């Protein structure tokens, strides 16, 4: 009986020795790549606490300091919460999980490349004109100025008569088709509030305003409005949204990130947003830009929408440029 009890006591002691107390600490949101942290963790895994502190103090890597803080926190938890001795602590497990990657917005030199409008670069292949008419060379400039006046008149009417809380007019583009006795205007809108109430009255008012502005007598004017299913997939509407945010003194980084989130809902393949000027009221003007996804500007078969937009703020005039990669043919 005594031998059996001794053997049982030995088994119980061995079981108590095999039981290990684990203490851990966690750190989040460290702005560092995961492979740089893993390079340090591979050197300290399986070593004692005191030896680990010496290694981290001597290693020249930037990841050593945040790892040192985590290990020191875990040792403090073991000492104060469980009454363990730091001399017997060993690093059993150390892992790093990769979080969401955030691109840094930095002003960069754009090089000496010759810039070209993406829409004009693709004319005749996958891009068409927004104005269709014919004129003699001596009358071409007059027709061009007439188109500009029509677009400005329509935008001014929408700004004055529409109650838009977000500051977005919602006009993606205005197509003009001129004939001898008829001018057909097609307004592509993302938020057609003209269609909600008083549709015939408001369209008639718009037609009267355009006719008074241009003094049309022998020509008829016809205006139609078409609705866009995914408005934030068009750069003009997106630029108006960013401009409204900048007027309300929202940080340009928040405005750009929100615009990219809205564009992702429209099933686009890529977007690039650029803002230039006295951003956030800084005395020195600079250029900030961010790209998400693919924006192949040199590929002619890639359908890319582009717009440039000016916004007046209390600090001055800011320029917004947006490239959206829609599809590839």
C-alpha cells in the first residue's frame, strides 16, 4: 500500500510540473509591415525573458521597440496578476497578423511627361464627342461658345432652383446635337430632382431660360433628362461631392477616402483623385493624390472617364482632377 501511494504521489507531482501557466499581451494598429516584425520575432521565440530583453536592446531594427513594449507588458501581467517570477518566463508563442493596408498620401514629383486629356486621347476609338454639329471654319468658334453658354445656363438653373442638401448637382454630362432647325439637349443626371415634381413646368422654364440667353428665334429647343443608375461612377458627380466636403472644411483625406468608398459601390475597376492648391489652408500650395485599383492611362482600349473641377474655398481656389477606370474593351 505504501509503495502504491508513493507512486501515486510521484505521478501527481509530475502532472503538476507539466502544467504551464500562459500569460499574453496584445498590441494593435502598429504602422509597420508584418514581415519586418516577423524577422525580429524569429530571433526571440523560445528564449527566456531576460535574454529576450538583451536581444531586443542590441538589434538595430525599428520593430524591436513595439515588440519590447508588448513583452514587457506580458511580463508585468505575469508578475502582478499571477505572482510569477520573471526569471522563469519563456517566450513560447509570438505571432503577427497583417492588418488593412493604408496608402500614404505624399506629394510626389509627376515627372516631365507631357499630359493629355484622357477623353481627347481616345476620341474615335471608344470615346465619342459630347457635341454633334457641323459648321464652316469661320463659324466654328461661335458654335463652340454657344455650347459653353448652354452648359453654363443649365448648371446655373439647377443650382438656383434645386434644393440639394449635399451640394451635388448630379449632372454627369450634357450632350448637344444641333440641326438646321432643332437643337436637342440631353442632360444625364444622377439625382434627377427635376423629374420628381412639376416635371413639365420646370423643363419648360429651363427651355425658356436657354432661349432667352442665346436669343433663339428660328430654332426649336428640346431638352430631355435621362437618369444614371450609378451616379458615383461618374467623375463630375464625384468631384462635386469632394468640392462640397472641402467647402465645409472637411479634411481632404476624409473626403478622398469617402469618395473612393462611393466609387467602389459603383463597380469601377480603379480611381485616381488629385487635389492641388492650398490644401487645409496651408501657406504653401501642394499636390496630393491617391490611386485605388488600376488606372491604365496609356491603354487606349481602356474606357476612362476624366474631369477637372475648380472649387472656391475660404483659403483660395483648389483644383480637383479625377480619373475613373470603368471597363476595358
